[in-house]
């Protein structure tokens, strides 16, 4: 009985070590990839709490709470304790920042505000890893994901910002590797473009 127990313990220990090794290797392979969409959160100058409704009206309050991603969670925002169904909400702001209502009733936090605003949401992936989805909003339009090529097209009406990003992909990725927030610099250049002043 004890020999069988020892064999099972050794097998379990070997499997555990192998699992940890493969998880470590998987995480290492992901860490070498260059993420072209790194952004630092820039807090809004407006510190009020409010909910932006689908009809574009704004409801101000003292305390605003959004909904979470839990499967059983009802998709309801609350303003001063009053529930508002997620289906009626475009976004909301509270002490944590501004959040846009995106696909599948998810929430994306605004990182950059301006003529082009940037939003991110974090998603739990397989094996305990998580990843970010980046969204862009031009001139108050829809909040949507964009490829690098689509982002380049959004910047076309500001030559300075457009020239900063309309370069060969390999060159762009080399810059981003050295300057992780380069894309944010490009978007801030766009938002401060002399044409908009």
C-alpha cells in the first residue's frame, strides 16, 4: 500500500513539475512579443460622477457604479442607488475613471481623451493569462477596435501624426520596442495637431 502511494506521489510530483515548466515556457513566449498598443492612463480633468445614456443625455450623481463581467451578474449600472439597465448606457464615469460600454456588455476604461480617445479592457485568457483589447473613438463616434492600418487611416488628416506612424511595420515595431508608449505619443500629437487649435 505504501509503495503504491509513493509511486502515485512521485507521478503526481513529476506531473506538477512538468505543468509548471510548460506554463512558465508559455508565459515566456508571450513576454517576448511587442505590443504596439501600450497606453498610460491619463485621468480626466472632470472629476464628476455621471452616466451617459444612449440618447446622449448625461445624468450626474454622487455615486456611480457599473456592472462587472461575472456570468450571473445582471447588467445594471447604478447612480446614487438607482438601477439603470446596461442597454440604456453608453458609458459612465466614477472615481476610477470613464468606462465605455462596448460589445457583449463589456466595459473598456478610457486611457486617452481627445479628438481620438483610446479605451482598453482586460480579458482573462486560458491558463490564467490575460490580455488587453484596445478600442479607439474618433470625434465622438463609435468606440471600436482598429488594426494598425485602420489607425493609420484615422490619423491621415494630421500630417505630423500621420508621418510618425505611416512607416514600414518593422521600423514601427522597433520604435515601439524601445519606446513602449510611442503609439500614445502619436495619438497625443494628433489630438494636439495645430489644425484643431
